[in-house]
């Protein structure tokens, strides 16, 4: 199955990727941001906030954006 993955972490990139059918948002996050904490990111599917157990569908657009910028003063 093919989806658009937009990673705004670091330099950021967007590309189509192939994933297994029935892949959840949580599983994709764990694969793409190893060691990352989901609560430190805004994760959207088709521009809408999502839950970690949402199953991705063919053609979905997944965006992962950090909510905390490294080195930023709070």
C-alpha cells in the first residue's frame, strides 16, 4: 500500500512510501521516529489530528511535526 509521508523532523522531507496493509499510525511513527515520544509531535492524517490506533489507508497523507524544537528556549 502506498501513502505520502511528510516528515518535518530535522531537515524534513516528503515522499511516497510503501507500507503493509493494516499499518497503524503508532506503528509507522515507531518505524520512522525510533526512540521518539509521540507526545512531542503533532501527527496528522489527511491534515486532521489522529490517534495512534488509526489504520492507514491507500493514498493517506501522514504528517509528523515536532512540537518542541531542539535548542529553543521555553
